[in-house]
């Protein structure tokens, strides 16, 4: 009987220690969750500021892209004008050859 009572006390003591360990783990988890919750709250509060900064950067990029598009369009116009000038020069040279009696060069 004494041995059974001793085993029972040891089991009860072991269960009590296990419960205390679980309570300690739960307390640590709560503390960690509280910290995570505070961090998340801070991030949520910072989101409008971050969104505003992101929008400002997007606007700046859009402005730069517009400037580059305009510059590219102007360069394209200049290239077309140069192409037209080169075509004109080539036709004039061809006409000069024809007039000079060098029609054999037409094949080129």
C-alpha cells in the first residue's frame, strides 16, 4: 500500500511539473505573440506612409518615362528626316548617272 501511494504521489508530482512547464511555455508564447502583435501594429500604422512614398516614386518614374518617350519620339523624327535626306541624295546620284549615260549602274 505504501509503495502504491508513493507511486501515485510521484505521478501526481510529475503531472504537476508537466503542467507547470506547459504554463511556462504558454506564458513565453503569449509574450512572443504580444511582441509580434505590436510589430504588426506598427507596420500597419506605417503602411499609409510607405504607400505614399511608393506612389511618389511611381509618379517620379512616370515623369521620367514621359521625358524619355518624348526624347525618343524626337529622335525618331530626326531619323526619319535623315532617311528621307539619304533617299533624296541616292536618287539624285542615280539621276546624275543616268544623265551622264551610265545606265549600266542602274542594275546596282
